């Protein structure tokens, strides 16, 4: 059964209105769904709705809710990834893959060696684009919640809230580092923060700042990984170990 996303503001009683242009086009023109066909809708709170297409209008679709179920969005294990913005459109792929892997929160990260420079207007446009990519990836992977996609932040801002996390990791290529397995031996479950550096790695000063904020420098092996590979690898290992 086809799955779609709707914000709670578009759900009222037994009615759901889908007016997002991309979803509307996908339902009407790509999937060619018709009235009376059954679909599944989920919202940002983890609620899931069994619904039926009631009307297909010129600029939106009205669904009739048949049943609603709530899924727990909490739990003892949540991953936040603060990932340095790579060149070109690779951040799009990172958002997509981390959403599929069930990450709770994604923070596009500015560090000293990040090459991509955006003004405030372009930052807002990228942020909106990344949120849409997360919605699409959540639908495809059939997860019942959306990850929080934060606006672009610098590393100092991210580390200022490091105390909210039970485990904080900073993979880096140099200096004294621990193996991930050794870190995990001393950790049960909780909120995890992972900092992923840019091409060229974090600067020494950034690593020192992260360590002062409670981050543990770790090694991801002998290979030098691309930004997107490092992010996916760490999250996959965390999921395998603790879920």
C-alpha cells in the first residue's frame, strides 16, 4: 500500500488534505491513484492513518481516515548526526541515507575546512530542500517518523548543547583515538551525538574544543572515508550494536 506524509496541520478529524505540489503530482500523475483507493499516511508525531482517497481536486487531494494508530517516537536510543557539508549535492544523499537508517536528528555542519559557502538566503533554500528529501526518504523506507533537519550550524553552536547527549563521538584521522568497539563496551543506550568532519578532517583546534565538550575521538579504521561514507558507516555500526 502506498505511503505518504502529512503535517498535523493538514489533518482535521477524519479528513487529511494533501496539497504539497510534489506529492500531489506523484499521487495523481505518476501513481495515477483513483478515488476510493486505500493509502497510508503518517505525520511528524509518529501517528499512522489508514485512509481512502475521497476526492481528487485540481490542486489537492482529500483523504478520509478509516483508522489511526500511534507509534512511540521515544525510546532509549537516538542518534544525532552533525555532518560537515560536502561539495556539490552530496549532502542531499547524506540526508536521504541517514533518514533511511532511522537517524533522529541531522545537523548540517559548518567547520573551518568546509568549502561550501552559502549566504543566508541559500541556507534557507537548502534547508527547505533537505526537509523535502527527508520526507521522501521516510516514505520510501516506511519509517513512521521524520528526522529533525536542523538549519546549518557551526561547530561551536553544536558543541554548546553537547551536555544533552549521553555519548558524543568525533571520528578523526589523527591524534589519540579509541576504537569504536572499545567505546561501546562502556555504553548502554541513550542519546548519541556523532560529529562528521569535512574533506581534510577537523582542525586540531576543533578536536580540542570537541574533547573539552565531552566528545570521544574515535577511529573508523585505516581507510580515509568520504564524508557521506563516514556518516553512513558510524550510524550503521551504532544501529547494529544497540538496536
